[in-house]
C-alpha cells in the first residue's frame, strides 16, 4: 500500500478579516490559537482539527464561495510527494507557488474538491 508522508492536515478558510475571524474561532468557538501572523494568517486547533485563516486575495476564492475552504496536507518534502502523487495519476493545478514561509501545490480529489500539499520552509514558522 502506498502512503504519502503527511505530517498534519488542516482546513484553510478564506476570510475577509483574519483578526475578526480569529476572534470568532477563538473566543466564540473556544479554539486554541496556534499561531497568529497579524492580518496575513492565523492557525487554530481543537480536538485534533486545525483551521488556518487566510485573508482573501484577488486570485483566491471569495469567502463563502465554492473553494473558500480547502484541505491542506503538510509534508516534509513537497517535490518528492508531488512526484509520488503524479505517479499515481494526480493532476496538479499550475506550478508550485511560494507564499511567504510555505511552498504550495494545488490539486483536487476525484470530485474536484480542493486540496493542497504544503511544505514549511526551514527556519520559517512552526
């Protein structure tokens, strides 16, 4: 059986205001703040689920729209895992992108649900 070497998974939610969304998930829902990078990103967790709050961009989906929530799978070696998944028939959308301290590669499941692989650059954030 083949396994991708996934370290953790998180749902990424595009939001209009990271600070406002962070307050809701933390103070209203009681999720623990793992990291907060000002208006750029926040990560929360509760009972084994991680949620990343990402500000909406002109290139990204609008909050509440199709694709505004995607599942990210963190790996140690993005290039190796892309090659492994391509060998199993996965088609990636576009090139690997650099987004601050992370490298990202986007693809979908058989129904088109958005997924991505992510690799944290060494020495960036944890």
